[in-house]
C-alpha cells in the first residue's frame, strides 16, 4: 500500500513548509521523511487514540527529528503552549509536520503561534482552525485566556 502525506487524517498545509494533521500511520511517517520533512512535533499524549508507542523511533528512522509535547485534551495548560512556542519558533523555517490525534490541539496551537508570535490576522488564521473543527467550550476558553495572557493589551489584533 502506497502512502502519501495528503492521506494523513485531517491533513492541512499551513505554509509550503509547515503541515499539520492527525496521527500519521507508520507508512505516512515514512512518506513524510521521503517528502523531505525534517521535524515531527507531536502534541498528542501516549494514551491518545491510535498513538504509536514507537513513533519517535519511526520518525528518526525516516531521517527526521522528533519533539513530543504531550497536551492533555481536557486540560491544556499555558506551559504547554509556551513549550510549543519555544520548540516551534527555531524550527519553523524547516519542513515541519505538527500533529496530535485529530489535528484539533494542533490547529489551536498553530493558530495561537501565528496570531501571538507572527502577529498574523486572527480572523484569517481562524479560518484554518475551522477547516479542522469548531472548538468546544474548553478550547475556546483556552484560546481566549492565552490571547489575553500572552498578547500585550495594547497590541492591535483583529
């Protein structure tokens, strides 16, 4: 069976060098390496649906670096987002794949990165979140709290 990166669950190309998705299969991990991706960042926990216990080994065998920042689905924390920013910032110029179980956590973290760090339009970036899902109350509250706590009050965001 041939695997390609576009077949990854909830695949989304954010930029030409940054894609996001749900949990990739072992074959899709290999396809990411073959497509020239250099880094895989995983925000799922080891108990997330379809988690692959040997994911780090598969990613490294495919020639990519692996970063794991487990984010609890029911209780995302500010420290999770700050860890993500610290890891993602230096790597964003590389071909990077960011995933979780269904691309829901990731869509929010990428949205917050684009709005807070890159100062992109919140309205424009929100459209990518909506391509994946409509965030529930827990995640809407988390988004609003992170925007209030991390963006300086005098910052003009739309």
